[in-house]
């Protein structure tokens, strides 16, 4: 055991010449290499140990997100990803599996889930379980050393998802993980600058506090607004049709971050041993931009003028007062978005974790490739090449969820009307 993790070592035994030892009795040196997560901020150089022990020599990390974190012989961890069928969770699980760690995904419906086949092909074990059913979690967590939770009911939050998944389900997951002696728990929350009252805000902060009070090592990831969501058709930012919905004045700056970079942070957080028991990472993109500055970047990338439509702050405040949990949450997020979210020190945090931040300009360039088929540099493949399809699918999900919620509300009102009618109906 090393730093709480089980490591398998590979030893290279060889004589070392020209070091004061005779050929007849060569000094034997042992070279030891260990995974980067054993020493959080350092990539270990080869070390040699002779008759006299020597202090470990280290050098600054040269690791970048996406590079393998493997020791010679393989230092493997058992990791459960909760939310593996989502974009961020799926990316984290796939990258960890590529590094030969034993990765499992908690999947509602198990192998019958539409995305199960994709996860299995990436070398990810499928474990049937559901945050709505805490009794399914004990078995799922039985052999896990580390848990990474990216699960959320957003953006649809159907069937009271904000309460049952984001709040109750995640708290149950933390509780069972502690009972099963999980060593580390990585939780994807959202920016600490967002503090508008909402069911999502209450769920995130309560889960954070419960996790920090647990016996487990805790890493809380607090990313700012995802550029793939807030600069997408799902929320009125529609590059294909040259239109952009602006919340508030559009002048407040936001540290837009790519969901792919959040996944990069998740991989490092799962593997790294931090100096402190608990770590909270406030995460943002390469530079803060206002909504209007983002529009100009897209206009330049797509060579077209955008039609801009402003949503007044008063309208956002009105939505924030909604009694509907989902509408109140969206109102809170949009209101906070209009006020801006600048994450100080975001670039430094990224460098410390070996994460190369994507920019809004890269994202816009990817949209250009996806919508026009134009690739300006054939040697460069944008990581956002298929973002248009993802954004469209996200928009469809939101529309479908809204339609379903409307139908549910209509049926409820109709039933209430019938009940009222039966109560007020005069007897014959």
C-alpha cells in the first residue's frame, strides 16, 4: 500500500558501472516508477537506491490531460463513475479506462440502457443501479476505491428529479460510499459564485457540505458555465441560424469552460493524492468573456452577423419566483449568468492539474466545421467537430421535457378541476 492506494511495482535490477564498485561485486540498483497520482504535483523521475539510500529526486510535472498516468507494471485503481451515461461522466470513465484502471459505471437499467453498449466497448463495466433507489447502491460501491459523481437530473428534471436525484439520491450515494469505506469521492458541483436560491443550489451545497464532513477524501469540482450548453441552441444561442439570446445586458463577464475540460479535471482529481483531505476546485476557462464578446467571436468565425435578442433582467427575476422547481432553477441560473461569473485563478488551477483549457474561439471554430464542412487546417481536428449534433440533441431533449412537463401539468389541472367540480356540484 502506498499513500492509501494499492500499487504494483516493477523492479529493474542491473549492475551500475563506473560507480566505485568492482566488476566482481557490482552494486545493484533498483529503479522504481510510480503513478503521478501518488505524488500529486510532481511527476517522479527514475530513482535509484544503492547500498546507501538516497532522497527521492523530483521534477515538475510534464503531464497533460489525456496523457496516460501509468506506472511501470501498472498502478490500478477501482473507480465507480456515477453519471457515466452523460457527456462529462462518460468522458471521465472512458479516459480512466484508457489508462487501464478498473472502471465501472452506475447505469439505470444496467445493460439494457441505450448507452450501455458504448460504455462496454470502451472497457467500462456496467453496474445496474439507480440514485432513486438507495438499496441498489451498496452492491455498486462494494469494491470501489474512488467514486466520481457527475449525475444530475438537469436539464429536464422530470419526475421531481431535482429532489430525488440531485438532492436525495446524491446524499444517499455519499452515505453508502462512506459506509463501504470508499477512500475518495469526487463530486461535480457548480461555481461557488452562483448563489441564487433554487432547488439545484440547495442540493449542490448540501451535498458538498455532507461530503466535506465525511471520512472520505473529498474533491469538489466547481465549474463555471459550460460553453457547450450556454452558447448553444438549447438556450437560444443558435450559430446555425445566426441568432443569439442574451440574458440581461450581456456585458458581465463569464469564465466559460468546456465540458471536456471539466472531464479532464475529473480524471486528474480521481487519481491525484492532494495534500489536504478536502479540496475544492473553482474552475473556469482560458479567459472571461461577456455574452456580447462571445457573439462577436462567433460572428468572426462564421463570417455572419448575428441577430441579438435580449431577455430583460426583470423577466429573469420573475421566472426565478416560479413555484415550479425546474423553472425556478433555470431562472436562478440565468439570473446569475446575467450577473457574470469570473473565476479568479482559473488558468493557474488548470496548469497545476495539467489541463489545457479550450477557448470559446476554438468552440466557435468547431461550430464552423460542423455547420459548413469547412476545415481551415486539415492537420487540426477540432475537439468540437460534432458539437452541433450534441447541441441539437440537447435542444431536442429540453423541448421534449418541456412538452412532457406541460402535459403533466395540464392533466393535473384537469383533475383538480374535476375534483373542484365534484365538490361544488349541487345535489339533484
